[in-house]
């Protein structure tokens, strides 16, 4: 029976010790056989232990990969958001018309949740990239079409990193 106070590693170490002693020590082996733990059962248990130990190592590795994916997602998101906020400030200076400002979602607070913020970012870049008149206004603040496209690609990279992180969570 598992001891609830032991970690998985401690439990596996205790199980390995019991199995190895049961197989190696003739006196223990004899006592175990009296209660039905014949050598074949002990060897089967050893195989199960080895499988559990390997799965534990795999789980630890996967957990590390998940953390790596989370760090990559956070880094990509931070970079994309930082560039967006800089571009937003420049666009707020360059774009004067209320209709254009509304289409680009320039005014008001920025959303805090990922999905809503991403929607604001996509709205900003896709509108600017798709409208030559807006591009002309933004060019006055050195926001070229190439910069807009490159900066929008950063949010796409962040989204890919988010999907990779979600995959690692699975």
C-alpha cells in the first residue's frame, strides 16, 4: 500500500528496494514464497517498477518541456505586446480622423485578457496593413508598411508559441 506522505520518487525507491531484496536475499525470498510471492510474481513486479520509473522520468521531462514552452510563449507575447504598444502610441499621434481611429481601435484602454488583447492587436495591424490611406498617415511617424507587417507577424509568432504551450500542457 502506498504511503501518502512519500513522493513518487521515494515510493519507487522503496518499491525497488523491497523487490530487489525479495529477489536477492534467500531468507526473504523464502518468506515471501510462503505468502504467495513466488519469484515469477517478484520479477513481474520488477518489470512494473521499471515501467513506472521510466514513466516518471518521462513525466518530469514533459513537465520541463511545458515550462520551456510557457517561457517561450510569455517571451513572444511580451515582445509582440511591447512593439504593439509602441506602434499604438505613434498611431494615436498620426491618425486624426475619428472613423479611422475607431477602425484601428486606437482609443480607450487596452484589454487585459489574451484573447481580447490579441483581437485589438489584430484589428490595429490588419486595418493599417489593408488601408493605403492609413499607411500614408502612419508613415509620418515612421510606421512603414514593412514595419507594420513585421510587427503583426510577432503576434502570429506569439500565437504559435501559445498553441505549442497548450500542446505541451496536454
